[in-house]
């Protein structure tokens, strides 16, 4: 898989390359080469940033456990206190804001998190997590928390750096552009590598550009499936492509459902809003609500969301995204403590399940440490491929005397029976992945302009000189 072009003239110049009949890819290969060149040179910087920040994010899970071990872990005691006492201790230490959710201690040595919203100085999209010892009700500290996975400041900072470079919605364009092109570059690299003569794919015994290309292609082939996966899952929550994907899923009846927060128990697909009560205690209270959820089979870890208003129910939902996924949820009437609605993860639509698993695998939580190590290896592979790609471009002389440039007008060599359907497919993909479509159109315009400038100056490429 090459991030810089490898021309047919290079292969023809090798004395050990056996003759072979033209393949069905022959008309497309020059076009793929030219596209690969532009994408490799111009999009690779965005991919490099995404890979480097993704590498950091994959390692942030373990770093978080070390940095915040005092808040997250507690000495194991004899018996855990009622939830009401733990929340009361958190509220005494932090009377500001309102209780938006409570995450009971999920393990013997884990603290309870009381999540407060509307706290001054805390990002409105975040909550203040107050960590309470479930055995003694001692408040061990408080930290800003973000997202369903409970990311604390270190992981949140790296996550936002990976997603938008801390530039907000504008910054998200970089990651969407990288995700939009990653699968295209990977697919083009596979085509170029496997249509290359076998004798030219080897690494052993080679040197210079051929060795760089061999290393690049070998690693690229092994990592390609991972790149396709990262691209597809990354696009699911991107700004523009993600919106198109959500709209498509909804039209197919495959949107992710949510338990009804109405005390009446009607599946309206509305999630629970933040609790309005300062203590989070409504009606029967947190302890009876948690007991009712346990009776429905909701094991740890869970999150309890207080009622949003007088007509709303408590919502208790499982928040385990590691395998096996635990995402069941129940709604409980605050007046009677009865379960009024139940939603099981097994009842999710197929695409909703695949989306959940895909995102969790992408973010490194589905299989824990093994998942995170695999992501770090994929990120490192992408970094190496980009470095090798630019090295090949340098070794090739960037189109100077070190190698002939890929001739323009490669699309003219493609038979109409292939070109017309290809253009139609590209148009459809460009519609659903707008940043891919816009940047591809920009590449074409730049290429045409450069060709016209070169033509007017009387500078002809070697191919034109024939």
C-alpha cells in the first residue's frame, strides 16, 4: 500500500520482472495511482494527526487509572452504606448544582460517583463527579467527567484533541476528512499492491525505494482491515457523514432506542433528562429504585438518573460497554417504586447493536486492554505507512529526474463501460460522505488547472511527448 505513486514504468524497468498479460485492473491502475498520489500527499497530514492522537487516546484508559487512583479506588470494607447516605455526603461536600445521575460502586474496591450538573466553572456538557467511599461515605475528591464511559479530565482532554483538536465544531472537520479518506487510501493501496508483479513485492534483498515500498506494502496489507473498520466507525459520529448515517438508520427503523422516562411507561423513545432535585431523592428514594432495578436483572455497573419533573420516572441503565455488553435499562415510578418500562439490549435493532459495538471497539472499551493495545498498534502502523509514503516520494525525486511523473488524463484510458458506473458510484459516495466528495472534486480541479498551466507554458510530460 503506497502513500506515494509507483508507476508501471518502474516495474517495466526491472530486469527480473516476468512478463504477464494485462489484468482487468490495468485500465484503472493509472487512475488509482494518481488518486493515491494526491490523497497520500495532501490528506496524509490529517491522518498523521488522527493516528498520533488516537494512539494517545488508546493509552489514556490505563493512564487514567494511575493518575486518578485515589478518587477511583477505595479500601475494601465490610458493608456498603445505603445510596442515600453516600449521596448525602457528596451533597454536603458539594452543595452546588443538582444531582443529574449516580453511579453506585461497581466493584468492591471502587468508589461511588455522584454526578452534579449546573456547577459553576464546569463545562455545561460535562458533569462534576464527586467520588464517595461506599463503606465510610468519605468524599475522596471531585473531577470533571464527560461522556457515557465516564471519562475524567486526562482522557477527556485527549479525546477532544483527537476529535476536534480543541477547536470545537470547526475542528471536527479534520477528523471527518481523515476518516472519509482512510478507507479510500487503504483500498487503493490494496489494488496497487496486488496488481503489482509478485517479484516486485518482496522486501528481502532489496534496497532504496523498492525496500521502502516493500515494507510499506507489507504492513499496509496486514493493517488494511483495521483501517476500514476505523474509517467506518469513525464516520458514524462525525458531523456531516454521521448525520447522513443516522438519517439512513432512522429511515430503516434501525435507530438506537431508549427507555421511556415517562412514569406512564409508554415507549416514546425519549431518554431521561437531568434530575431537578438537589439531592436526587424523589418519592421512594434511590435505594428502593436500585433494588427494583436489581430485581429486573440489572447488574453492575449501572447509572441512576433522577426524574426530570413530576411526571417523569427514575431511569436506571447499565453502562458497561465492555464485552459482554450490558446496556439494559428500566424506568421506575418514583411514587410506587414499580418498574413501568423495560428495554433490553437484546431487543435493539441489528444496526443499533452493530453501531454500539463498532463505536466501543473504536474507542477501546469493548475488549479492554487487548482492544487498546490493538488500537495502538494500528495507529503506529498508520504512522509508519505515512512516513514510508513520504520517504518514497522523496526517494522518487517528487517527479524530477529520479522518476517519471504519473501522466495526467488517466481517466481517459478507462473504458466507458467502467468509467460511467464508476462516476455514478463516486457521486453517491460523495453525497453521503460530503467531505470526501468536496475534497475529491478539489483534487480534480487542481489537477486540471496544473495540467492547463503546464500545457500553456509548453511543458509536456514524458507521456505527452510520445
